[in-house]
C-alpha cells in the first residue's frame, strides 16, 4: 500500500514535469494523478514494460500525462467561463 502511494507520487511528479503543470500541483494531487493515471494507462495500453509496486511504469506515466492534460484543460475551460 505505501509503495503504491510512493510510486504513484513519483509517476505524478514525472507527468507534471512532462506537461509543465507540476509546479501548480501539490503532493496530494501528484499522488492522485499517479494512481489514477496508472489505472488509465494500464487500461488503455496494457501492463507491459518495467513494473514497480504492481504498476507498469511506462503505461502509467502515459496515463498520468493524459490525465493531467485533460484535467488542466477542463479547469482552464471552466476558469474562462467565470
């Protein structure tokens, strides 16, 4: 459990760095982005590549990047309406 949280946080940090959104995300958001992004990435791409704490790293990072981009797009669109 704790390893999953740590690996999820690392995946979230990597996704934030790739998308340049990492500075605006806190550590809790990084954990959620990593864990949810891992599920999305593995559902879309499968569980190939190196694994850590039961998460396939490459699909997990891709899924987290997708999640961060979608969430930032939605938040930006909502912000423009207000």
